[in-house]
C-alpha cells in the first residue's frame, strides 16, 4: 500500500513491460472475437513526467527518454510507441501511459478492460480518468483476489498483467502460486507477470518453481542494466509469460537486444528462455 509508481513511471522496467503488453494486444487483435485485458495492479493510468515525483527520480530519462532519442527503432516497438505518441501530440514526452492507458488505446470497441487497484487515492484517480469509458470496469480490491473474482471471464481470449509492488518478502512465491491457480481457472488466457531482478538466486528459484506448476508454456524475458548480484539494487527486470501468443518469442528476440543496447549500453544484457516449452 505504500508503493507509488509515479516515482518510477517511464523507467526501463515500464518500457519492457508495456512494449510486451502492446505486442500481446496487437496479436489478440488479429482475430475479430473480443478479448479481455485484466490489469491486477493498475496504478493511475497516466503519469505526468514533469510532476514532482517523476522529477525527483528522473528514472524516465533512462527509460522512455532513451528509447525516443534512439535511431533505428525495431518494428516490434511500434504499437507501444504509438500509444506514447498519442498522449503527447505536441511531440516530446510529458505524459507517460501506464498499462491501463496502453490497453485502452489499443483495444477495440468489442474488447473489455478490467482495472484493479487497491490504493484508495490511486483508485480514485483511475476512476476519474476512465469515467464514461465504455467497456472499462474498475475494481477496488487486492490484485491477487481479482484473479479468483474476475476469472474466468465470458471472453475465451485475453491477457492478464500482474505487476505487484514487491513490498512483501514472499512476493515471488505468491506470484508463482497465483499464476498456477489462475492458469487452472482460465487456461486459455495469456499471463504477463513482471518481476524485479536484484539477486540472481530468488529469480532462479521462482522460475524453477513455476516450471513445476503444470502450466502449458512459460517464457522468461529479461533485461539487465548491470551484471551485479546485489539484493538491494534493481539490476534488471523480467516477464514470465504464460501461454505466449504465436511468434511472441521471435518478436521479443528481435526487441530485447535493441532494448538492452539502448537502455544499458555499458553493462546491459538480455535473456529469453523457455521455462516450460510448448508441447
């Protein structure tokens, strides 16, 4: 309840997470059938990068700032960057889209967006921002509880983004259990679960445990800013992708090296591995 994403909006982790989410939504739009986007830890939807919180850390400069200043941007980033540009019609970067706005801008009239946020102030701001938006539902509850309360949905297709604040020591273990349970409740859904990379051992343990949950296919996509193994430092981030869409691994293989070079040109790296290979 203490975490506020406004301090970190637009940083390297947001770029990786939101670019991947945009790729999944672009894939879902290839078919006419409606889909659901469920965001379990939604935040406020849009962030002002000139606000005191963002100015205090300046993290966006090493994230979306570097991407927008780079040349030869991969085509795989196009859906994500279209949303960023749409929020900044005057050019540059002042407003950054959180995952709710990425989804809202990319979804179609027949698709549905469910936004879950527990923090009372953030939920209130989210409600004001999306008031009157058709096909957008807001829920003030624990994000993990939403995986039981809101799944399975009427739609057979869709994506669930799970991006907890990692304030609890056992967050990775809780995330592993949640993915296993949600996968059983809605086996046709795609799941994007974001995780921080500090020390290597907890991440390795999380992925090893995830591999034993009986999930049909799990892909791990990671970006590292530095090669350290310091549990007090955010050295990188990753996405555990359950039921990744067709050719999503190839799209990430094209995007991750460029992002690593752009976001961490001195000591960065990337990883793309099947935790559970598709049958």
